[in-house]
């Protein structure tokens, strides 16, 4: 259950209405998810977060689905169910197959295991890895 009430469109401060309009236009959808509705209580936070998300998740050197896969991996490590689910949906919408989803899960699990082992044993970083 949310710790803040999720604002409906008719409850939005004017500045938040503008951000929601941009989200709708950018995404080509009328749907505004609960994350944005929670942030709408603070229009400055809402706008700053939306502008950052637009910039980072927009066109760039990385393929859009790769960005979603990275987002899923980081969200898994951070324990954010909301982000895992929303970005899994986004990755599927961008073409992620069930096989790719399972492979992603294997990579996340393997990285978590080897990270813990390297941390446990305090393995020193090889000098060749420090050069790049």
C-alpha cells in the first residue's frame, strides 16, 4: 500500500498537469502509472524526475531494450518490485522474448553470486582491469 495517496487527474496541481501532458505526449499513451501519480504531490520532484528519465531512457548509444534490461537488473538488486515489474513490461513491449527474460534472470543471479564471493574473499582487482 502506498504511503502517499495517488493523485487522480482532477486533483493535480497545475504544474503536475503539465508534466502529465508531456508524459502522455512523449509516450503516445493516455496511461499515467502510479509512480508518477505518487510524485505528483511535489511538482518540482515530478518534473525533475520525468526530465531525467526522458533524457536517460531516450535515444542514445544503447538500444532501448538494453536500457530496459539494465533497469530491470539494477531494480532487482535494489529490491524495487515496482520498477522490476514496470520495466519488465516495458522490455516486453520493446520485444524482449521469454528466452531473453530467462537469460537476463540467469545473468542477474550469476552476477549477484560472483559479486558476493569476490566481496567475501576480498579478491584484489587484477592490475590489467585497472588500466581501462
